[in-house]
């Protein structure tokens, strides 16, 4: 971990505090033939707001799974269309104090097709972040590296959660760079790698221990340079004050979270990602 800090391989880890209740398509429903509705929900501020919405929907016949994303202020709910409709669900959420507007709706056939597609993708991939798919093998290799090969650590859900948050942040930033068509040439990576070798004695040996190979490290360095260039050219272009840069970066990342769909296919990763949280760590009443 020290090496990645010294040579700036991992960027903006301070932004991890922004990681909140990331949103996922419901992976399962107790309803045999469910439909799906997604809502934009206002006035949510913490985990207690989510609990309030869930409580309001408990007594509504025909409701299946309820997934609320505090970051994007969206909620996706499965329901039995023979017992209620999407507008009734929106009215119940709004009556609880959180104005809800229907964004999209999938009927029974459309939602079933979505579930089947995700089940197929889930055989090889753990998640989709925007348009980027996270390969299961790549993620498990990162967990193995972080655990230093310890079997017990690999089985630790908290480790999965920590690695997922790091991967999620990185993939979001790479997705944004792709949208802006940011390019870093191979020659630029070679120059940067030479600079790092001059400044860090024994770099190659340390890299092999940390990343497994120089090729793997070089690929990661390439991505870091892409992320950096995107931030310099598109996030705080022309701003030289570090304090203002930090503010711009935080605002940009918050918008990036809000505007990017994140879908987790793997049940274990989904459970680990959703563990913890609450209002101030105690699930308490910051929502009125």
C-alpha cells in the first residue's frame, strides 16, 4: 500500500467518503410475475429517510423488493401489477414526506428479460458501472492482492466491500474520461515510468510484489494518467488554487455518482456493499 501512495498510483482516495448507498437493480423478488418501477425521490438526506420509505411501503399489498439509492435519490421497486400500479406507489412515498416522480417502468415481460440478461452477465461479471463491466476474475485478483494471499482475508466480506469501493471510484472516473475521449499515448506512459524509476530505487521489485507484474502496473499507471488528464482538462481546468480544485472535484464526483447507473450482479458483493451505513452510525433520527 505504501508504494501506491508514494508514486501516486491511486488517485483521490479521500473521495471514498462520498460512497453512499449505491443503487442496484433488484436481484430477486418474492413476486412470481413482478413489474419494476423507478422513481426520482426528493428530500432524502440519510439512512433514516430510506427506512421511512420502506416502512411506508410495508403495508402496501403487492410490493416486492425496495431498493433506494441515497446518492442518486432514486428508488426502484418491484410490484404485482394485478394488485397495484406505479402511481399508487409514488403516492405512498410522497405521502411519507418524500415527493416521488416516476422515471421509468418495466412491465412483467420486460423485467423478466432484464433479470435473465443480468443472470447471464453475472456468470462472468460482478457488476456494471455505467457502460463498464467488472470482470469477476479481475475483482477476485484485486481482493487476493489486497489480502496478501491470506485465505481467511479473501473470505472477509469487509475486504470485499473495501476493494469494491476503490474499484467503483476508479471505474466511475475512467467512465467519465472515456466520455470525454481522453487519450494518453504509450510514449507518455514510458516517460512517466522512467521518472518513477529514477525517483524510487528498486521500483521494479516493489511493483512485482504489489501488482504481480510490470505489465499490470503499467496498465494501471496508464489509467491513472487518463484519470488525471480528465480532471485537469475537464474538472478544474484553469483553476490553480488547491482549495478550489478540491471543491470542484468533490462537486464533480458527486454528480458523477448521481448520474451513473451501478448494477451489481453478484449477491455476495451486493450484500457486502449494502452492509453498514445508517444515520450517524446509529440509524437515528436526522430525518424529520
